[in-house]
């Protein structure tokens, strides 16, 4: 499951997360837990016939939302004690991150800016290739602390003559996301993220 969360495109994306988690919850004799969690996501405004993807497609450009979805399932996995992060933040680091990150995201940033400012992420949802989108997740040992997620994108302008390679040498930060309220209210978009909001 941890491999699927890190490389969702290789394992089947959201459907794979559901199947793997259904199996784990069956073993734990709590098969209803994911249904209950999906109800919470629905209450937070992420309900659609296409799962979480339906909402995130309205907020994040194509080929990036699959990593955002992986991070949401990753947060659920952290609550269940299944997630194996690369590192965890201590309470002081986490408090500093939460207290500063929304203002910090008021300027355009790239992948290396995030790592330089906040260190190696707890989880990398996506690969290391700078030409592809990804989400960086930062969390503590406490599963009740919301993950702080950085959603990054790379690509070309709509209707560009050439779509590959992407225009940028590394992924661009589009949004920072954390909290337990309505999903749309948990996003803080960078100026670049505002410019690249998918057309309605």
C-alpha cells in the first residue's frame, strides 16, 4: 500500500487505494471504516460519482490531481497506523510549518524551495522526476495532526505546439493544503496556482 501511495500511476490510482485498504480493513475486522471515511470526505465537499478525483479535477491541472488524491488516502492510512513515512516532524517543527506556510505560499515557489524551507518531506507522493507532478506531505507521529501537503505541477501551456518536454526545469508549487474543514477551504493557492486553476 505504501508503494501504491508513492507511485499511484503504476498501481492503478484511486481504485488501487480502495482495494488495498478494503483488504487491510477486512483483516482488521473493520470493513466499514473506509465507507465511514468516504462519508466524512463527502461531508467536506469531496463527494462525486468519480470519487475524490471529481473534486480535485476542478482545482488542480491534469496529471497532478492523482498525487493529491494519494496524499488524502495517505492521511487516512496514517490515521490507521499503516503509513511508513520517511521522516516525521517534531511538534515544534510542525507548529512552525503550520504557522508560516500559508503566508509563505503567497509567492510563487518551486519544489526545491519547499525542501530548502521545510526539509525532506515525510512522504513523496509521486516520483523524483522534476518533469512530473507530485505532492509532498509533512506529518508528525500524531495521526490526529493533519498532514501539510504541497501540490506541485509541471507541464506546458494549453494548446502549446509541443507538450514535451515541459516548460519548466522543476515542478511548480500550486497549492498548500491542510486542515479538517471543507476541502476547498484547506487550499492556499500560490499566484501560479491561481493562474492555472482549471477552466470551469
